[in-house]
């Protein structure tokens, strides 16, 4: 068989490069029982040209990976943009620089029905659609083809996304493009859109139509992993304490199979620049970031090659930044060291979800929450009282 066949789910990250590469339109992305997208080939349309196999970067660990990065801690000076960004707002600084050259910026944006898709943005006012981390898989759709067309027309392009999406784009393009800036994010994995939609249904008590906004990272609650969900005029907190989905996302239990053998975490990144949270920043590094405050968010920036260096120099005036080391960033960002490891619960949870739906998440979550509360209460009892209670039991 000379076309893509997904024998094991862990072999496909759903970058969509094969779909874009098929001139016959023979490949479609389809959801499995858990909502994860996989390519399927219409044999009647396929001419066995093998192009889809050539552009599949996941198993090849991505062609054209970069060398050792230069690493910075950085924050955008624009306070408004910083407040809307998940980390230090460096994505917007880079995106604005590309727009200033008349270019186009691609990134992940919510659609009206809260599905997540990569879209093209050509004006500063629309950049807000791309800002902020959305903790679910984004569909690349036909954006790889759009990138190719824009580059062919001599335009500047910035493409941002997960490392596997950047690897897919580069494999699809097949050659180094001078005017393309690729920005990958530090990534530990993505759940399916179906799971997120089930969660919205759970959290809103079925009132999904009223949802106006979802933020996984809302700086109104500081720099951390607390978000918000706005229904009508009401905004409420959305985090691991209110949402089974968010809880299992942070535990690393509900990612697609490819994420547990992700090829892209460590050195040899895919993007010209990599962005992430500088979790645990302290001491000398934070002291050198004049005026930056951990509560407002700080980025780690990995400048992975010469092109990345030029773009980072381009935006430096709008940033507060200082050089640091990869080792310092890796201390609290294990996603820069190795792929996520599924806990023993993972298989049962996914199996339960495909069989019984979201009840599997709810039940597991309620049990964890109950255990957590019981542990918390036990910890609050002074040691002397605990001893007396134990004596009484004997
Ligand atoms: C699924 C996911 C997991 C992450 N895990 C980590 C982690 O473990 N450690 C860490 O340090 N950082 C992680 N990040 C990255 C971090 O949250 C910020 O996105 C990053 O630091 C950039 O922040 P910013 O302030 O510069 O810009 P922001 O404006 O906050 O970032 C927006 C950028 O993120 C992209 N983006 C948002 N959601 C998605 C998505 N679902 N798929 C593809 N691209 C997306 C947008 O296209 C845009 O480029 C993760 C992000 C995502 C989406
Ligand atoms: S082998 Fe060629 S025609 Fe067949 S699915 Fe792949 S790209 Fe399309
Ligand atoms: S990893 Fe990308 S290119 Fe490879 S099969 Fe999956 S969607 Fe297609
Ligand atoms: S963990 Fe790896 S495979 Fe999964 S979405 Fe992130 S980059 Fe892609």
C-alpha cells in the first residue's frame, strides 16, 4: 500500500500535512470514538503516488530540527497585551513584527461553536483571536496550503502552533523558506475537542449555547493555570477544581496517543523560536527583568537558529529580557526534557470514556476530589488530636 495507513494510533499526531499534500483530495480527517482526529484514505480516489507518506514528519522526528538554542526570559512591555497573553506575550511581539512587514500570521483560534482551528490573521486588531493557550487540539485545515501560496507570492508568514504542527508544515513545504517564521510552543499534549465539548456541557449544566468565552489561562487570577468560562454576562472560574477535563489535562491523563511518545520535546526543536512559561523563575534571572512580576506572566524564549535570532532582535525594543540557560528552564518544564508519561489510570479512563461517555471523567474526578478533601481535612487536624483519636480507636 503506497498511501498513509494508521496502524497504531500513536503514530499520528493529526498535523494534517498528508491531507494538504494529497492532490487528489483522497484524505479526510475523521474522529475516532474518543474524538481524536485521524486521516482516512478513500481508496477509490487514491492513485498511490506516495506523497502523503513523504510529508508525514511524526515518525521521522521531523526533518530539519534545529541545534542548541539560546535561551531568554522575556516579557512584553505592552501591559494590555501581557494581560491577554498566557505567558509573557512574546507571541504577539513576533506576530506584530510580521504584520508590520505586510505579512500573515497563523495560529489557533476559537470558532463560534468553540471548535479550535488554525486561521490566518492579517491585522493587529484580529491578533486577539490567536492570543492565549487553548488546551485542546487545533485543526490545521487548509492553512498549510495557504502558507505555500503566500510564500509563493513573496509574502512574509508567521506560523505558530505545537511542535508537531510545525514539523508537519515544514515537511509539507519540503524546503527552507526565507520569509517563513515558525514559532512552536512548549507542549505536553492535547485532548480531543469532543472531550472539551463534553466538559463545557458538564460545567454549564447543559447550557452550552450561552457560552461566550473560554480561557484556560485568565490573568485576572494571576499567572497560573486558572481560567474562566463566560456564559451570558456571568464569568466564572474554570480550572482543575471545577472541571474534570482541566483536572485530567493537567494530570496528563487524556492526551492523544502520539503525545505520550512525542518526538519533539527536547533540544532540536522544530520552530525557529520556541515559547513557553518560565515556571519557577527566581533569583538572579527575575532580578534582571526590570519591572517584570511573576503574577503578570513571564515567557521562556528558545531562539533555535539564525532566523529566530534575527526576528528576536527585531522585537527586542518592545521587551524586557535577559539571557538564561536551557537547564534553568527545564527544571520546572519537564516537557522540554521528555514526552508526557501516562499514569496507570490512563487506559481505564479512556476506555471508560469511549464506552460510557463523560460519566467516566465525572466519576473519576469526583472520587479524586473527595479523596483530596478528606486528605486536606486530615492534614488540618493537629498531631496531638490525631494521636488521641487513634488512642480512642484502640
Ligand atoms: C496545549 C498546550 C500545552 C502547553 N504546555 C506548556 C507547557 O507544558 N509548558 C510551557 O512552558 N508552556 C506550555 N504551553 C505554552 C504556553 O501556554 C504559551 O502558549 C506560550 O508560552 C506562549 O505564550 P505567549 O504569552 O507568548 O502568547 P499567547 O498569546 O498566550 O500564545 C498564543 C499562541 O499559542 C498558540 N496556541 C494556543 N493554543 C494552541 C493550540 N491548542 N494548538 C496550537 N497552538 C496553540 C497560538 O497559535 C499562539 O501562537 C502550552 C500551550 C498549549 C496550547
Ligand atoms: S498516495 Fe497520493 S493519492 Fe493516495 S492518498 Fe496519498 S497523496 Fe493521495
Ligand atoms: S502525522 Fe500528520 S502527516 Fe502523518 S498521518 Fe498523521 S496527520 Fe498525516
Ligand atoms: S505533545 Fe507532541 S504530539 Fe502531542 S500535540 Fe504536543 S507536539 Fe504534538
